[in-house]
C-alpha cells in the first residue's frame, strides 16, 4: 500500500510515542506526521534549507531529527513546535539509555550528546575521515555506530570511551545499524551489498545479499524477530533472519511512473523504515510516498 506525500520527498521515518508515523521531507525542509488511515500533517521548518534526514522518538515524548546541511539537531512536538541545537553536519540520531539524545557528526567525526536539560557533550572518534553515520543502542547499553568511510563499526560507552572494530570486507561503507533480537547489532554495507552482525565482543559476521549492487541503506528489527532493510538501488525491501536466510520484496511502483524496463528501472529510492503503530513495516520513498509492507 502506498500513501502519496505530495508535500515532498520522505527520507527518514519513525513511530512516535503518540502512535503516529513521523517522517522527514529532506529536500523541502519539512517534517510530516501521519496517523495511518488519515491525511498527513506537514510542518514547515524555518529555515527550510537544512536537509532534515534521520528522525527518532526522544526520551521526552517529542521527536528528534537531524539537519545535516543546516547544522542542527532539532526537537519537534506533536503540534509542530521546534527547538534547534547547533551541531556539525549531524546525521544519525537515537535516544540513549541515559535519557539523552545521541547523534553522529559526519564531517567532524564526533559523537554528540544532548541531555534533556540542554547539556551538551561531544566525543572524538579516533578514525580520521571516518564519517560516523547511523547510531543505535546496543544490547550492552552502549551506543553502536557505523563509520561509513572508516569501514568499521564503533562503540561508545555512556562515559565517552570509544572502541572501533574494522570490517573484514574492504570498501563495505556501512550505513544503517540497529539492535537485533539476538543480543547483537546488525548493520548494512551499502558499498558491498551485505548485511553484517556484530556482537558485544566485536565478533563480526557478514552475509552477502543475492544482489550485491542493491545498495542496502537502513535496517531495523521487525515484529517477527527478523531484520528488515531497504535496498536503495533496487527498489526493494529485504528481510534476513538471525541465521542468515534472506528474502526480498519489490516495493510498489508509484502512480504515473513509466513501466519498469528491467531490474532497477524505477527509482522509488527507499531510505528509512520503521515498524508502524499498526505492526506493519513502513518505508520512506524519496520519490514521494510512504509504503506499507505487511
């Protein structure tokens, strides 16, 4: 099922504590809120040129998102009130186990933290040019993150101690990462067409996808205790079990597009995904829609 978003290009998506889907409209500088079955509500950001990307529920009941070009980490309430905090090219963001929001800074190579009292902290990642990207809470209550250009997975404790685990595959360029159902973190390698698993000890296992050119982008744990991920270059959503079995599902074609002329001909551009309030998987399609996958 598709929900067309005429107001822009969805990129990040998350389910809020209010039972609604929240999503960023990356090129239009907007944030949307959707209760399944109703019309979306769109909030215009000011300024509108910040490129809002990743969004997550915060520890305070509000939604938090990053603006990479605008250099801001922002908080938005259910009625659209926005509070912004300066940050250097922020991208990934997650609510930490300590009641703060943690985020990555692509260009500076740092991990940032904002407490609900506004207290700020930043921590250096010892990989020059590593580009920390997505970030998640691990099974050990530390924060785990991908180093897209550092070809590694990082771990930062709540005290700011950083450990880096290099990936076995050269040029893997990891992006999305999430806590899995099996006491490990799972991630996707957009450069290698693989899904990876890392346990708290740092042991890494990689699973090649059937289409190594599919460019997997984001990953979440589904309601079925499998991992679900987007394949940006192939207009598909993939599913991998904890024992490595993979299956893939094509995403619906947007109305008005020409018929596909072979694999990958249409460009829905799936990015973020989340488990919706209805228990289904919802995917943000940058081409202008949200897709619901049973």
